[in-house]
């Protein structure tokens, strides 16, 4: 007699998952369509694309380079995207394509920041934590993660990219992204359990 203990997903949960995927894919397709129209000289489509993606790009950059430099990194992202517009072929979604550019732009801004600090005879090191009164809990938690884990968690859990798209943005294997996200989640759970003192000190 076959075992019947295994829980079978309900039609309701399957429908919800399908609807979420369909909504995500529809949004991605709409962004790609806007970018294709922008390639053909449609200024309104370009403006709509920037409007739809500006907030998530800024959030992503803020976590990579800090809030003070997020505006510069975001501006550089869209300038670079505009210059690279003729090269967009649609091999990847427009969202993935844009976040690859955002990652590279944030890295350039970060390098400039450290060069400036070195010229000013400052000691290179991690960026100072945000003011606790201004930073929300997500900022405080993510700031203690290693950069690779923080980026993987941001792109998949905050920005909403798939694991495959995140792997393309980070230029690594999907399995690597899954591992980074799992380890980031485990570390965040440990820090939350340890209380605010451990989060503030960066230790477990």
C-alpha cells in the first residue's frame, strides 16, 4: 500500500506560485519591450524604463557603496546603460542587463572613493556603518554580511531577480548563488538570535 503521508501542494498554493511567476515574467518582458523601443529612438520608452528601474537600482547601489555614494552610482548606471543601449540584444532580460551595469558602476564608484581616501592619507578599510537612527533593520543586518553574500541576498530576496539572473549579474554559477544566499540567511538568523549587540559589533 503506497505511503500517503507526503504532503501534496494544494491547487491554491500552486496557483499562487504560478501567478507570482507570471507577474514577475510579465514585468521583465515589459522592461525588455521598453528597452527595445528605446533602441529605436522612442524617448518616452526610455523614460519609462528609467522610471520603472530607478528605485531598485538605487537600493542595490546603496547597499554596495553606501547611501552617500548611491546617487552617483545610480547616475553612472543609467548613463552607462544609455551608452550601451545599441549593444542590448535581448539575450538576457533587460533587468539582468541593467543590474550587470549597476554592479560595475558601483565597483567604479567604490574604487574612486578608496583612491580619494588614500590621497587624503586616510586608512583604507570597510565603510563606516550607517547611523543607527537613520538605517533601518534591513540595512543594519545586511551591512555585516560578506560582500558576495550580501549581493546575492539583495538581488534574489530584495530586488527580486531569479537565481539564474543573479548568477549572470555576479558572473558565477547558479550553485554558487544558492550557496551564498543559504549562508547569508543562516548568518542573519544567527545574528538575530544573538540580539542587537552582536549585530552592532559584527560578531556572532
